[in-house]
C-alpha cells in the first residue's frame, strides 16, 4: 500500500508539472495555428490586392497608350491642318500680290490726268472754268477720260497683304484719284470750283508716306505731288517682293503704315463729303 501511495504521489506531482506544460504547449500550438491561418489569409488578400493593382496598372498603362496615340493623332492632324492652311494662305497671298500690281497698272491710266494737273495752274483755270472757251480747252485735254468704276480695284485683297503694302497701294491710288477728281470738277464748268477742291489731303498723304520728302513737298506744293508717285510705286513694289520672299516688315514701318492709313481714310472721308456737295450743285 505504501508503494501505491508513493506512486500516486509521484503521479500527482508529475501531472501537476506536465499539465501546465501541456497547456502551455497547446496554447502555443493553437496560437501558431491561428497566426499561420491569419498569415495565410492575409497573404492571400495581399496577393489578391497586388494582382488587382497589377491589373489596374496595366489597364491604366493601356489607357495612357491610347490617350498618347489620340494626342499624337490630334497633334499630327493639327500640324497637317496648319500646314495646309498656311499653304492655302501663301497661295492666296501670291494671288493678292498679283492682283494688287495689276490694279496699280490699271490705275496708271490716270497718270496723264495727274501729270496734267501737275503742270496746270489750277487756280487760274478755276477762275475761267465756267468760260466756254476754257471748257473747250479742258474737253480737248481730257478726251475719253477713264471711268473710275472701270478700273481694277484691289480692296478685296487687303486681308492678304501686309499693312505696309496696303498703305502704299492706298496712298498711290488715293493721290491719283485726288488729282483726277480735281480735273473732273474743273471740267464740270461749275462757278467757283475751288470751293469743291481741297488738295491738302494729297499733301498730308505724301508727307505721311514719304516723311523724308517733306521739304520737297513744302517747296513745290501741289505741282510736285505727281512727281512723287514713282517713289511710292517703288516702295510698294519692294514691299510686295518682301511678301513673296516671306520677309517680315519691321515694327517701325508697320507703325508708319498705320499712321499713313489713318491719314488716307480721313482724306477720303473729306473727299467723299466734298463730292457729295458738288453733285448736289
């Protein structure tokens, strides 16, 4: 019996030692299993997220490639369109240059009138304008004068010309028309025709177009206006050639051209009012 009691004691002691150890080992095993299960599940989720990110990344890259292709296509389309528009504009500009020079040549039909006015003492002729004898002289001087409506005008070409070219063209034709108008007023035989004649407009146009010739203009007055037309024509031709060669006009000349155009517009407005009054008489 003693040995049994002794064995039971040892068994109790062993159990008291092993049971906590077993509990500790079991708890660690369960914890490891749980951690392993959680880690496996987390790794699966992480891998799923990574896979989804890779898929989204590839999708975004594919969309970016498509957008880049669209942008490239659009850019090329714009460049091609710009090149085509520039080509069409250049072609139209060449045509404008040709038409402007053709118009200059057509307006040369008025040069004989302008040269006549240059040598004529307008005030003396105006004093005798209503005299039948003077009317016969004027009729003989101006047989078959051209009609301004029949002259080739280049107003539709203005959008395709440089401001400088348009200013010189406008100055050239305006001076010719101004001298032509003086002659036609004298031919009407109206009494006191000087009230309808204002030659200051041509003077201001020439001073704005040829500022280096102000001294000449002031010295010779209206009789010298006609002789400056050749210089304006030469400046116009040089500007048209620059346009054909693609040369840009410098800022100073552009500003001068804008000032010249303002003078021309003011002169033509005043001339139109005078012609309206003369027609009413």
